[in-house]
């Protein structure tokens, strides 16, 4: 019988990538995508894609939760390392539509803070649920993040361009989390990343209790 503690198991294997390949890939992908998005968004820098892209960057509660998704995926290994950061933006876009349409959804800000707490603790404790469970948890939280973005759509902004903007920004923040997750390959890197997870949960708690 295997009596080993999963929290003490060795770090899961990662795909044959490193921060040296991930970060440049992110920069190149955004460099290719952004001009096309701006070109098709009639509202330009006044709204649309640009405003949507900057919206997740303006909220620390959004940022830490999305970084946590990338970190959690990195701890879970393949295929979660890529699946979770794909599920979150896709479901978040659905939440964004609900927000744009002003369909009532309760306790949005509370659940955004709770998402940071929960996802941070998943990283900190290296929680390893089945992949389907991790995807469902990630998707549920994504709905509330997307709703908050959609509900704050500026009057002058293109809804499509705005939605594409915050989805692209979210994907890049997830990739940042994945890149940080590669620190686990370094000596004492796992402890550092787990510490970041606990710090994320603290930030979420500060938002939950109205301190931030």
C-alpha cells in the first residue's frame, strides 16, 4: 500500500519548456495579436480592446487570482498547466456577456475575493484534485471575474473589442503565473511558490474584509 503524503511528493514533471521559452512566446503572441485587435476596434484607445485589456490590470484581486490559476496549473503538471489557464478565460468571457447584459448575479465582489483565497490556498497546500474538479472550480470562479469586467463596460466602448481585451490580458496574467511556477525546478523553489500561494490568499482575505 502506498502511504506517501501527496503534499510531500516530488514536484510533477513539466513540459519541455522553460521561462526562457515561455516569456518570449508570450511577448511575440501579444505583439502579433494586439495590432489586429486595435485595427478592428473602432473605439481605439478610448475604449474597446485597450480599455478591456487594462481592466484586469487595475484590480489586484483579479491579478492575484489569475496568477494563482497559472501557479496551480504548474503544480498539477500536464495537462492542467495549460488546461486551467484556457478554461478560465473561456468561461470568463461567458461571465462577461452576463455582465454586459446586466443579468443579475449576486455577491460578485465577495466571490472574486473568495476565489483569490481559495486558489491561493490550493497553491499553498499543493491541493491535487482530479483534473475535472480543478477545471470546474476554476471555471466557477471565472464567471464572477468575467461578470465584473462586463458589468463595467464603458458606454463608448465596443463590447466585442472590450471583451477580447480583458480575455487576452487574463491569458497573459495566467502565463505569468505559469512562468513563476517554473521556479519549482530551482532549489527551494517549491517552498517559494507555495509561499506566493499563501500570500495570494492573504490578499484575497484583505479584499474580502474590505481592508484593501
